[in-house]
């Protein structure tokens, strides 16, 4: 990937809040957000249509990655680490590429709405509940409409992967039963009939995460990412 060093971004990420409030005794203008990443890729329209990622959104997504991290140290006072910022940035970039790509046939509004709801359920279950999502949003000043935008981006990206790469959003009952028997899951001690829906979301979420990571590795060479510092 052609990009500047991510070190400035990661350094900022170690603060209590990536965006913060800035003011002086003379009541100078308050800085509530700024662009930290510029993305240029063929899927998004090339140099004529750059995409931008704000501090608040990236910080919020880094918090989500931290909440979902099974290796996170209990009691860690930092809301996220460098690796969570990196994972959030890579996922945001990948989902943006996929959501901007042509899907054949184009998903209908009802399908996109259903998958957006599914994306919300998968996120909530991955990070530990609705309260965790709400707390992360409050910490970074993220509104409900911004969460919806993130979820719709994830929904469209998942539909692209399912339709244009390999089916993964609707595993069969036989496939799920086999997973329940042979794979260590959060539901292995419960009867299949009681956890089928939750198991399906867990399984689909893991497959989507792996597919996004694979797609990102293949897309890196054609993506230009620029980290935008405070002085720019």
C-alpha cells in the first residue's frame, strides 16, 4: 500500500480521546473533529473521488475492535491500543472498497435493511452488548445516524462478499450442526435448537471478518492511504 507512516495516527490514538476538545482562555474556536485519513482507490472513483475518515469515527471503530479483542487485558484503562486502531482502519478501508463496488444484481432496499439489522446484531454480540455500543458512541460523540451509516456500509460490504466472492451469509442447518458438534463456540454446551440463530450470526461474523482481512491484503497494492496530521 502506498501511504505515509501510520505512526502519527497511532500516537494520537494513545490519548484518552482521539478527537478531544481544544480551546483557550480567549474562547478560540472549538475543534470537535477533523479528517485523519484520505483514501483513494479505483473502487471509490480514483483521484477524483477521494474518501475521508474522521477522528471521531476511527476512534469509535477502534473502541469496537478493542471491545471485541479476546486478548485484551482485563482492567486496561486505555480504550484501545495501536493494534485496535490498525484493525479499525483496515476494516474501514476494506468495507469502503466493497460497499463502493458494483453488485450484480444490485441489492434491494429490503435486503439492505435486513442485512443492516443483522450487522447490528453481530456487532452487539461481538462487543458484549448494547450498553457497550452506547458507551463507545458516547465516548466519541457518535450519533445514531453515524452508527447506522457504519452498519449500512458493513451490510453492503457483506452482501458484496456473499454475492460476488463466495456465499457466506446463509449457512445451512447441516453446516451449523456440524459447527456445533466439532468447533469450540460460545454455545457448545447448549442444545442446537436453542442457539441456532445466535450460532449462525457468530459463524457468519467470523467468516466475514476473515474474508475482509483476505480482501484487504489483495487490495493493498491499488489503494493509496494518506495520514493527515493536525498541521495539514
